[in-house]
């Protein structure tokens, strides 16, 4: 593997791509620690240390994860990549609902360019809303509920508040631009690389805290983490290959077709999207309890006791069932067996032993349904690890190998390594996985 890295850096164009990607990552991390103008740096640092040692499982926990800890520092890149992720998910759902977007998707590259443009516009709108909300929380002292110090230099200065919103929104725009630069001129998918960077950024400090607190716990965490990484790699690589045969056909004087290929159906066809959906939906009870803290309503009381925290059996069961539901839902809207069967029939393709057309669509739907079941259970079990750690050990934020973070790390890592390996193979070099 080290020899493969050496050969990759010896290739001039590949070395340039790798160094360019590393440079963008360094610039990205610099913006994640650069404070926004108007922030009281000393008070913010003290409140941040206090919040990190306490419970950070609140309504902005997902954004905090995808910002690599930059959110609670109110940095220029505080929002991280979360507005773009949310916008991309919304557009994917709207493509199924709005006929105009579905027609754009079928137009090919030109239509996809339009959808990408709409995603950028929606990202900016979401960034404005999120930055306004988080600065409002900082202004009223709810960003750090247990800290009494002002984290803003002048909380009543409207001009300063507007300036902070503009700068944090501009930071999100710069993040989108950096991701596109990596995609065009670097190695791997730019947005995925930036997400990977933000998630991995908090690992050294979390592992150091565990090591300083208890060396035996650190050893257990490392063993469990290695086992989980191996399990995630195994499942992420697993796929069901549906064989497809294309019949021969004459076009003029030439013979076309007659080739064999396959449709790869992954066990985890939905990726990490169901976990994000379920986590976002379960932040609503926490929001309700925070808005009606003084209410004596029986419903609010029941929600605060059973759904506001992750250490209750009802919360765990709800989270697990939501992940399974959203896995089936997302797979159903992203993979259309009828459309795949029609395309195969149009180009003379068929599955051996299955008639083209409707029987092929029914067969693909049957296989996909059976295959999604273990994928949904896998996502649910992996996502339950930090919640179970909270219930057993009382510190989920101190267990880095779990849930969303490990799915992102392994998934993005595998995809990036495959892309680098393919470029090495094009130059007759031995790949990373050989």
C-alpha cells in the first residue's frame, strides 16, 4: 500500500491532483476554526469547553457533526456542508413529485446541470435560515444553555448580526465552490471529501479525551471501532449482481449487441440518507420540549420524558423503526424497477429466464425488497451504537465509532480509494487494494 502511494506521488498529474485536494482540505479546515467577526473569542472558548464536557445532544447536533465542531465555535464555516446535504435531499424528493424536475432529470447532462443550479439556490436559502437561527440562539444565550457569558461582542447591534449572517452564508457558498474544485481538479467527489474531513476532524480530540479518562475504556473503544469498521466495509461492498444479456441486432451491415453485463444492487442501496431523515425527525420532540419548557401539558411532559433524550426505550425503538421505514422509502424513490425494465427492453436487454417488460420489473422489485431488509437492519443497528453507549456508559459523545460518523468515513474512504486505484490501474500501477 505504501508502495502504491509512492507510485501515485511519482505520477506528475496524479500527484498534482492529490496535492490540490490536500490543499483544499487545509483551506477548508482553516475556515472551520476562523471566528466570525463579532464573536467574543475568549468567552466562546470557555463556553465551548464547557459544552464539550457536557451533553451536546440537542436540536443542532447533526449540524454540529457535519461541521466538524465548527458550529459551536461560530466560525466562518460554522454551518459546514449541512445546508448542501439538506438541499440535495429535498431536490431528490422533489424530482419524484414535480413533473418538471423529473423531465429535467431525463434530459441527461443539461437537465442535471439545471437541477444542480437549483440545489445551489436552495442551499443559500437554507444557509440564511440556519445562520440566522444559530446566531439568534447565541444572542439569547440558548446556544450554550449552561454558560452565562456573552459569546457575542454586541448582541444588540443589528448591523453586526446581519454581517455575521452574511459571512456565514458566504462561507457555505465557498464550501460548495471548494467541493466542486475537488471534483473537477482533484481526486474523489468533492462534497463527500469535505464531509469526510469534517467528521474525521473531531476524532483525535475525542480519542485523546477517552485515553486520558480511562486507558481500559480506550482499548475497548478501539477494539469495538475496528470491528465495526470491518463490518461496515463488508456490508458496504456487498451487492447482488443481476445478470443482463443483450441480444444481437443488425444495424446496416454491422452487428451490435450480444454482450453480457449485470445490474449491481447494493445491500445498503440507500446509503446514509435514512439515518439523516430519522435523526432530523427525532429532533422535533427536542424542539417542542425546548419551546414549551414551562408547560404543564400532559403530551409535552410525555414527550420530554420519552422522546427528548436518547436513553429511553421508546426513543430507541422509534429511531430504529424510522430508519427501517426511511430506508424502504428512499430506495423506492431512487430505484424504479419499471423504468429499468423498460430501458432494458428498449435496448434489447433481458434477464436470463425472465421475460422482458412487466415480469422483469416484478423480478427486480422482488429482489430489491428482499435485499433492502438486511440493509435496513444494518443501518438501524449501526446507528443504535452511540445511543446504546449513552444508555450503558452515559457518554455517547465520547464514542466516536458509531452511527452517522462511521458510515460516512467508511463509505467516502472506500469510494475515494477506488477512484485513486482506477487511475493507478490506467497507468499500469498496482492498486491500493492489491
